[in-house]
């Protein structure tokens, strides 16, 4: 029942409050931060819960009054008040169910965005550039701070790969459903006889992790230094500044050559490596916990085809929620709310459905 679930949350909140005044926890900086964060996150739920119980008290008071009241006019007033209270209860119960939903522990994190051209050659690389511009415009419109990390351009202005970071509140929460294969259907500029080609681009959205969350042993790394190369493969720097880091236990490889400084390239490569390692670890944990369960909105798997952009029909289709809109230009211009908001709503619906099964 909802009431019992809320009472447990209030009890948990009071226990956290007590822990925050414990000297042993205060002296443990990491533990204190964890508890403080959880305590702060529960604030909205606790406030709403207190409001809920006050309304329940009002309902009980009015129901008791109704039992003893004989005057018909006053009884009608009480009944009207009970009706209003019940309406408020329905609203606040729905709000509480959403607040009770388990949060993704990575939602508030900054992110590293990776866009890679897949099948389709130069056309896929050109669409990578389109997606990059789309995400950059949307991110800037939402106030996220943009940082270019690395890119590999093609001669026609596309990207074989482009990696950038976005910083700001709820960055991962905003973009986490973008991971997967994005398919484009259009007539390439280089196509003389006007045939529609289908190409694919892979997008990965990775939460950035702090050192305290993930420790990497230097002995597990192989670091190679080499000369940066340009779009045609030619060396563009006389000094070797490009960095390749291989994580030996997992064979994950990260290359960064955008900066002229070897130190800066190494720093950026380590950020990408940590994000990829964290994603791998979290994915393995989630598979163990829920091997027979799959989110209807999407697993976040990079190999999963999530969306098709059809240029001749000006159509964008998100295959996970069967959403089709004919606003292609608007979306590519950065109005991603058209797609992201329905995905968030579908995710909440799924979680609420699971919540109803539990309470």
C-alpha cells in the first residue's frame, strides 16, 4: 500500500538525519557525502508525504464531522469539502508514486557523447555531422556546457567519429535514451541517379565518473604516443602528441589526438576510458539483476536500432515507442523535445506500471 511505503520512507529519512550527526560518519568524508546526497534527494518526497498525511487527517476529520452532524445544509458543505479533499488526494498520490520511483543513480552526472559513422561510408559520416549539430544546438538551448574532446573529420565535411562532453544538471537524465543506432534514409549529394540510400550512425551516451567511483590500476594500462593525423590520414603535427590508451584487462582502446598537448590528450583519453569502463561495469550489473527484464523504452545498447530519419518524407520514427512525427527539419535544427519528452513519459509509465504491481 502507498501509505505503508511512505511511512517507511519517512522512517528512512529520520535515520539518515540521525546518521548525519554521527561523529564517525562525519569523519568519513565519502560516507558523509553519500548520506548527505541521499538525504537531500529525499527532501521533495518527504515534503510531499507530509502534505499527503495532513490531507488524510483533514479527510478523517470531515468524515467524523459528517457522522455527528444533523443539519442538512452543513452536511452538504462537509460532503463538498470531502469531495474536494478526495480530488486533491488523487493528484498528490500520483505525484508521490512518481517520486517513489527508483532513480537512475547516474541521472545527475555529466556525460560523454560519442557519435560514430556506421554502415554507409561517407553518407554515414555526413549524417554523423548532422546529429552532432542537432545535439549541440539542443544542449546549448538547455543550458548545458559543451566541450569538444576529439574528432576525426572526412574530406566532405562529415565525421568518422566525434566525441564531446556535456556538463550540467541532469545531463545523463536528459540524453540517456539517445544511445543506439540512428538510421538515415536519403538521397546522397554524390548520388547522380537519385536513389535513396540507407546509412547508420551509432550514438553512445556515457555518464562521466569521478575517481572515487572508479579506480584504474596504472599497471592495467598500455599508453602509446604517436603523431596526430588529419582527414586524409596525413600527419599534422611534427611533435608526437596523440595518445592511445589500452585497458589490458578489457581490451578497451581509446585514442585522443585533438589537442596539441600530449598531457591534455592523455587527460581526455582517460576521461573517455573511465566512462566506457563504468558503462561496461554497470551494464554487467544490470544484466545480473534483471536478466529476464528489458525496459520498453530501450536497453541503451549501442547495437539497438532506435530511430529512423527519412528525408524524402520529412519523417522521424522512434521505434521503441512507435512514435512517428513529420518534423524532420525542426528536429535536426535542435528541437529534440519532440522526441525526448515522449520517451521520458513512456519510461515513467513503465515504472509506474511496475510500481502498481508492487503496492
